């Protein structure tokens, strides 16, 4: 009987990691947790009724203006007009019961693992970065984040000039601390 008891304990240890693996680890579902956290907070701040339908409508509305990784998350959960699947109710229903966003994202991960693979790009510190050492792709990304383009830019120096021109408008603190302007 002791042998059987030891066997059942061994089985429990083998099965435990698979049960625990469903829980989110630090840094998992970064975009999901951040986006839904901000969304949930905005619902509370704007005194939105916490019905599933109202939350779903608010989510679709927020997703219309979402950009970058946030937009990709909206696409995955079906809150954009061009989405192939629709699992918005997997977000709206738990949020209507005030389920923590981490738990909502954990459940979404089981439905579609791509949701938790989304990561935000690292933000450059424009006050200290040497623009001349960045790749043109990164310079274009800075302009894109600002919603700006660079028509007629051919050389790397053209992109750097454009960024330095626009920096006081989009990153005033970085523009003040830079010495190469």
C-alpha cells in the first residue's frame, strides 16, 4: 500500500507542471495584459455599464483607433472589421464580471497562443541614442510611430535630418537634452 501511495505522489508531481503552466509568467501576454488593463481602467473611469454587450461595443470602438501591436491583438480577438475569427465575447463576458485582465489573457492564450506571443517593440531613448548608428529601418520606425513620413528621403542622413526636425514636436524632452542638434 505504501508503494501505491508513493506512485500516486509521483503521478501528482508529474501532472502538476502541466496544471501550473496555464498560469502566466512574468512578461507573458505583454500586449494583452497592457492593452486590456488600460481598456478596463477606461471603462471604470468613464462609468460604462459593465454588461457584456456594452463592453464589447466599447472594445470594438477602441480597436478602431488601435495601432501597431494593439491593433494586432484586436485582430486576433475579432474586434476589427477585417478579423477572421470573433472571440470578443471571451474578453467582454469575463470583464463584465470584473475578472482580472491577467486571467482573461490566460484564457485567451488557451484559445489562440498567438495572442500571448505579441510583444511591444523596445522603445529607444531619443535623448541618448546616436541616430547615426541606427539602421534606416529603425529611423523609419521612429517616424512611423510619430505618424510622419519622409517623402524624398533617400539617404540615411535625410531620415536623421527629418527626425531632428520633428523631435521638438514629438519628443520635446529628448530634443532639449540632445547636444548634437
